């Protein structure tokens, strides 16, 4: 039996295929983008190809992330908060707190036995999210993926006083024109983001083990800054982008096996890999 | 079935075109008085045959005109209300009564008065605590209100007329409570979305017409055969303002909202006005004490030096415990309107109270616009996932 988790985030789309022993058969990551948002079916096809499976081989599919409603072939939608909690727990069974910093939001989750018990999310703005680094990297003229390494070369941290992404961008322009050193500015930006997210996590209460996930967890400078801001150890999965999709796949498996064991109706439907349709397209 | 002239369908029609009836009444020679907040004692308007009309915002309307007068980091509900007024959507009003229920109301009232030109404009300076001195002060303020109303109408606001108006408005409060009885069964007989349509229709109608509408709705809902869908959670929403069906539908997609404790819900109807020798005393008492908006300062006992937090919470939020028990609520959402300081500061204590009585709760912030519903949807669904286990 095979199970799939499809996580359509604001920036990246992720698919994980597993078997009933949680072995990873395929993992796909790709940019969500304005086009890809409608093309969950294509990402799914790639994933199936990688695992040499057909769509009919998949017993149950859970979709998650902001685009979870745009996956017409999914059997069920579950929020990324529950999926991350489940995914992180499968990798770190002792986890009690998880912080996920994605492209458009930051979330802190309290976890008990693999289940989400409480959470906080950032306000509806880009402060405290990956977008903060994305926007300021563009202003500094450096690639987003280089930001973390640049931060690690800093000799001191420039204090960035504005947590609003737009104001921070203006502040960066001011610092550059004052002749401040690039590495020190970048380190300051990481520090600002980390302190914002740490404050969010403290509102929820931090209990070890603490795990950091999301695209931002791939940034070594950010992991360092988070450890400093939180003042505690931080675990990071090898593939911090995939925990949501992994959790979705595991939840699909658990749902399916539970229904099977109880002799209930299976949480699955006849499906084809169809493209998501939107109202705006129907009108065209 | 869909007879648009009656009951729920009629309420929906009025909700979608709220000012129509007021305009008709105006054309027939009636005088229409606007008010932005449920703290304005409507009895005093009704008693003088004035038609009260609540000036609401519209979450679909992008705020543009109000930016001339108000900062953007300001109560979005008041910005939106003022914006609608500045776009001449309330041109049929003969007057406006505003009240110092919170600072944004007071600041907006000044701007409203200077940018518009209604024949009548009155501001009631409402105190912020429930102490006896405050009640006396508020009663005097209502007496000033009486005087300007009498001057404006050229009629006397007699005790008889006021008592008769109180009866009609108390009847309305009783009918709204009866309406909320219909959310007690599982599944509820009426949705939170439908209730918003009915209540928002009420605040655009003369009290007697509103009572007739409520009576029709209650009888229609009681005889419903096609019940609502039973959802996995029965929610209480605590908010300053939740008065729009589009927002309510986001909540009701995966839960039954059986109680809306906001000024778009039951808040203004939970109790009744008592008859006193001076009717203004009964009105002052009701409006100051019985409407549970976070703008009012309350504490367990006056003059205590040692504070007992648990008892303080009980005295401020105890009424919610009864609601939670009677309506079998298994989740509470604290819906904050952005920049609403009174509710934002009340939230941590209320969260402690919900924790103390074992009710799962979460808070969600919104900015009184229709945009960016996806983040709200995710927060609601994640909250429902935490309580469904």
C-alpha cells in the first residue's frame, strides 16, 4: 500500500510518497509560483514517475498547505499545522515544540504524541517569515540561498530596529549608504527575524525537544540566530522543507489503516490526476 | 418556500439592502437617526417616533475617503463606517447620535460631525467604569441627550412614552434571546450566518417592524424540516464586531457557530432594561452594566487591596461559563479586530479564564476587510483539528 502527502505552500510545493512502513519512495520539491499553484497534478505525476507507481496504486492522499484546496485528487485536506506536527514527530519522537518558518508565515506548534495540541502563528504580514529575508536579500543584491553563509562571516551584528519587512528594507538601504559592512547587516537581519519568531514561540511556551523546520531552517545563519534568541538547543531535520508533506502522507496512511481495521468506509475516492480549476478560469 | 416577503428570506433581503426601508420611511415623512454603536439608548429615539438606523461598515468596500481624516493604523471598523458616510451612503439620515464607548468612536465622531451636515448631531460622553458615581454621571449625560432630542423634535420625551419604548425594545431583546434558543439543539436549527442576517436587518428597522420580523423568523425556524448540517464542533465567537456573513461563513465551513458574543450578535440583547422612577436611571444602568463590551472596566469588588485573580476573572467572564454550559460549546474563538486595544488587552485574561474552565480557545485577528481569508481559514481549521481528538 502506498500513501501520498501533497504540501502546496506559498512558495514551494512538496510531495512525499511512502509505503505502509513509512519508507520514503519519492520526494519532490518545486516552486509553487502562480502557474504551479494550479498544477498539483504535474508535481504528483513527477513524484509517481520517480517511485515508478501509477495514481491508482496510491491508497490515500492528504493535501496540506495554503494550496490544499487546489488538489482535486486528494482524499482529504488537513492544515499544515497538524501535518507538520505529525511529520516532525516521526523524525523526532521526543519533540514537544516545533517552529516552522515558511515563505509567508511562521508557526509555532505544541505537540503531544505526534498530535498538534496548541499553536500560534504570526500576524497577517511578512514580518517574521521567509519573505523578510527574501525581500532584504533582493535589496542587498545577494542570492537568498547565500544569506545564511554571509551572516556567519559577520564580525558584529548591526541592530535592525524595524521588524516590518518594508521598513526593514528601507533601513537596509540607509545602512548601505552609511557604508556598513554587508556581512554585519545580514547578520543583523537574521537576528531581527530570529528574535521576532522566538517571541512568538515564547507566547506559546517552549518545551524540549524543539525542532525547527520550513525553508528558512535550511539557512545555517538562521539556525544559529534562532539558537541564540531562544537560548536552547534546536534540532533540524535533514530535509526541513518536507515535514509537512511527510506528515500529510503519514496521516493519510493512519487514516486509511484505521478505517480498514475498523471495517469503516475507506477515506479514498476514485481519482484521476486532474488540474485544479478556479472560478476565474471557468469564466474565461 | 422562498417567499421573499417573510421571515428568513425577508431578513436576507434587508441584510443585502439595509438602507432601503429607512429610505422608504424617510420618503413617507419619518425622521431617521443614525448611530454607530449598540451603546446608544435607542429607546429614547423610539419614544420620540424617531427611527434608529445603525450605520455599519461594509467589509467589501475598500477604505479610501476615510483616509483623508483618519490614520490608517486605526480601528478598521470605524474607518470603514466613516468611509461609507463620506461616500454619501447615509445621505438619508436626519441626524446622528455617537457615544464615547471607545476612543476610536469618540475621535471618529468629531470627524463625522465636521465632514457631514446632518440637521441633528449629538455625542453622549459615556463613562468607562460601572461605579455608582459613573452611573449618576451617565444618567446626567442621558438627560442632556433628552434635552437636545426635545429641542430637535419640538416634542416632550415623557415618562409614558419612554416606558412604552422600553417595552418594545425589551420585547426585541427577549425575541433575540428566543432566537438564540434555537441554536441550542444539535444540530442547531439556525446558523450563525442566518442570525447575522436577521440581527443586521433589525438594526435598520423601527423596533416594531423588527419585532414582527423576529416573530416570523422564529416561527419559520421552529417549523423547519430541513435541518442544518451537524458539524464536529460547536463554537462560541467572542469579538468586538462580527457582523458580516462572509466572515461568519469561513467559521461555519467546518463548525456550527452557536453563539456570537459580539455587537453583531447577542451582546446588546442578553438582558433587559428595568423600569425605574426615573426611566433614565434604568436605561443608564442597563447600557453601562449589561452590555459586556471590553471597553468597560470591571473588577470583582471595589476598594479591595488584595486581588484574587480567579475571582476577578469569574466576575468579568462568568457569564460566558453559563453560555458554554447551556449551548454545549466545545471551542471558543477570540476574534480580534486589528487595532482594537480594549479587546486585545482583555484577551489574555479571557484566555486564562477559558483555560481555567477547560474550554479550548484560540485567537484570530482580522482587519475588517474581505481580503486574505486563507490565513483565517487555516487558523480556524488548525484549531478545530486540535479539539477534534
